[in-house]
C-alpha cells in the first residue's frame, strides 16, 4: 500500500521476482478481463468508458477469480487492492473462503512533495496525459481520505510494516525485505 508515486508497482515487481510469487495488480486484472472479453471485463469497460470508477463489487469479483488460479497457491503480492474499507472486508471474506490469511501489509511512505515530483517526472517520461498536477493532487487526496486509514486497521491487526519509499530502488527493496522479515518472523 502507499500513495501514488510511492513506488508500489516497482517494488511489487521486484519482490515478486525475489520471492517467486505473482503480483496481483487490479490494473492488470482489469486489462486482462477487458482484453479477454469476460463478462466482468465488459462491465468494467462500461464504467471506464464513461470515466467512472469500476464499482467495488466488480473489482472484488475479479480479485476473487484471480486468487482462484493455481499460480497463487505458493503466495502472492497484492498491488492496488484493497483501496477502501469495503475492499478490506471483501478481501477478508475472499481469503476466509480460501482458508488463507494475510501474512503482512507493506506501506510505502513518501512526503507529498516527493510524490508530486515523481509523478510529474513519470508523466513526462511516459507521456501520461492523466498525470496533470490537478489530477495528481486529487488522487493523492483520495488516497489520504480512503486508503490511508486502512493502514491503521492493518496496524491494529499487527500486520503493517511501514517502509520509507524514498531512495534508490534497490535500497527501498532492501528496506522492504528487512521489514517483511521482521514482520513475518
């Protein structure tokens, strides 16, 4: 978990490779379902085409389907899910149905000025039109309002490891691995 620009996608890919487990990204799931023409993909496409957020129930169903695949049996890393209190409850239900538990939650932290600079640089390098200063600020505000409070809930469960997301990519990875080792024992 962490705000946009904190390095979640980068670190998720590195950790998945390091631990030999798949990264489950809701963005990737959306794209795969849309490309595959699944019923859930068609539904997600309808919302996306109107510029609306895909409803939690659709996202939850896609995550449930993805967690039913064989490659996650040895472990997995979630990237971009859960994003709100409803999705935390849904994830708890999905994992409970599978008789699984979360081992840990990593929150990458970074100050807002650093996040804004990183996202602006990414927008320039990748030509991302959706990364305007106003859009970036709005997404960071949504994170602060909806997602950041989830970390407190995971901390209460004893699952949260907070890691400074600032620095060289390999340094951040080393901090995440050390935090997970301490968290998981």
